[in-house]
C-alpha cells in the first residue's frame, strides 16, 4: 500500500505505508534515474543508489534482465510501453527484476530500508501509524517549533500502533545514515525531497520557445499578430510577432544564409491586483533608442496613463512594475515577467529591434491557484514531462523561410491563441479571472514527450539548428 501526501508548501513526496522489514530478505535494489534526455537514448544515468529505491510506482516490471537492459528499457519506455520512464529499480538476484517507473527521486521520496538518522531525534512519538508520522513531520514547525526534514519509523512486527516515530531536523542530505544493525538500524528512514526551483519559460530569438520542464518549440506567428503567451488567474501576457528578413552569419561565413523569419516586437500585460485594481502595461521594441534605453506605458483602471523609464518602480497593491536600464519586470504574487530588448543583427527588412520574454512562477507549480495556459503557460501542467513541438531546421547556406508554429506542443491550433486586441484576455483557453480550471490534457498533444530536464537560461538571439540538406543529417 502506498500513501500519497502533498506535504507542506515546499515539499511533495510519496511515502510507502509499508516497507520491507528486513532489507536482506527484501534484497538490494539499485535505483537509477535519468539526468539527460538525449534523443538517441544514450542517456546519462544518475549514481548507483544501492539499498535505495522508489517504493511503489512500478509502472512496468521486467524479469531476467541485466541492469544495462533495464536502462535501455527505461529509455525506450514511451515507444515500447506507452509511458515516460523517469527511473528504474533493479533487483540484483537470480532472475533479476527491473521495475520501470513514471516517477523518480525528484518527484517522490527515496525509501532507505534498515538505515536511519542516528542521534538527531528531535521529537519521538510512540503508538502511531506511519501516516500519523508523516503528518507530524509535515506539521512539526507548528506543533513542535522545528522544521522536520526526515523521520525514522520502526515498524512493529505485530502491532503497527506500537511503532516508534522519530522526527528529525536532519536528513540524508545533511547527515550520513547509520548502516543496518548499528545503533538500532532496524529503523527505516523517510526523507522529504524539496521541489526543484521553478522552471522559467522563455521566448527569444526568432522566436524560440523554452517551455516548462525542458520542452522546446519554435513559433513563427503571423505578421503583426498578437498571441497569448501566458494566461493565469490574475495575469495575462500577449505578444506581437512581426515578420523580418535577416542574415545569419556574415557574408564570408560558410553558413551564411538569408532567413525570412519573425521576431517578438511588443508585450502587453494585464494584471489584476489583490485590491481589485487592473493594471495594463505595454513595452514596444520600436521605442528602444540607440543607447538601448527602454521604457513602458501603463494605466491603473481608468486613470491617466503613465510612463516608467530606466531605474524606476511603481507598486500597485501586490503588483510591482520595475524598469532596469532597459528591461521591464512585472511581479505578482505568483509570477515574475521579464521583458528584455535586443538588437536584430544583420537586419535586411523589418524591425531592427526585438524583445525576449521570460516568465517564472514564484511559487511551486503545485501551488499555482489555477493551472495556467497560453502558448508557454500551458506547459506548467503538473506532469513533470517535457513536450517538444515543431522546430525549424535551417539549411547550411542559401535562403530559408521559417514555418514552425509550435505544433505538437500546444493544445488546439495556433489561431486559438490569436487575441483581438493588445489587452484582450479572452480566448479559447483563457484562465484570466477563473478561480478553478484543469491543466491541459497532455495525452492529446502530438509532440515528443520526454522526462523533464533542467533547461539552460538562453537569452541569446537567433539559435539555429542547421541541417545538411544534401546528406540529410543534422549538423
């Protein structure tokens, strides 16, 4: 039996309500997890976590396989078994067992059988079940005045209610676990696993979308079309795409080419404050001067419009508008937006300045009041999976017209995200003003789906993925 609990605001883990009482009888599991999502399945695997395993969550069991075969099966699980494998437990005995899982150490706790945190028993409880122990650890700060990082639970072999629960302000990440049989090593340790820092979604270059959980897609848009990129309960971000011609690389470069593409040139933001006021703010790439000085226009309800220039701040209830030298930052209770100007290098026709945008949740994804939507916002769907949509593949040289519209990584079709005006908030998947909604249905997406991976913050301009057309190989 597995009991799943959302513990505190900072943690989410899954604990086993039953664990192996005897680690020797249970055998030794080695837990492997992916730290890369290479398309060729040559994934890098995490360290050999002997004697640890992800308890439960065994989506697919294989027997009589080597650990190498188990790795390959995990990497290819989506094609073979129709699910994304995040980790596997491998049982090293005759007739070896391989349990493929759609969870991993980043999403659930590791159970460490027969080992415990010795000498850091901040609070002992007796005559409790393991579920009581879990709840006590989560509420320890309120109940006992300390933050509980893990607990040791001794499973009485006869009566569970007579079991012992030792709450600790230490855990496997801060102190070493005591080996089985040493100082009462019959205890099993359960550690809380902190959530990773929130993913940042981005749109940069011509335009490349960096999605939550490590997904990617390219988005051409339409000339002077306005699309919703983020729709949340109290925040909406619309972006304008504008066609442009430009050269990639200098004329004497072997990969010099003319690109008919597009850039983001306007950002329009609507934020509802905790005090019930509506803030509307706009940033235009065309207004950026030769010294790269930026400024924005904004209104509060129906009041007179105002401008913010470099190094100025405006606070409206729980919404903050701030200008750096040239970048705009909008902060709400749940989100932070950053709009940054860039020059269009080697411009031939169209805009000579563009903007990049980054959006970052300020709370854990599971704590967002309403699952967001929009071109990028929908990728915070709570599934810990990276979704990859269409991406443009540039030839080595010559002339190229971009065409990718993020197909496969978005619900519906691109026209579903076209907005009627800069400050419009209503569209097919709008979340603005809603107090409840469901995340997108990932099963209906046609893009590649892989295990989540950390994404590098890439604020660079054009990033090209060139393909040797003659050889048919990506260079």
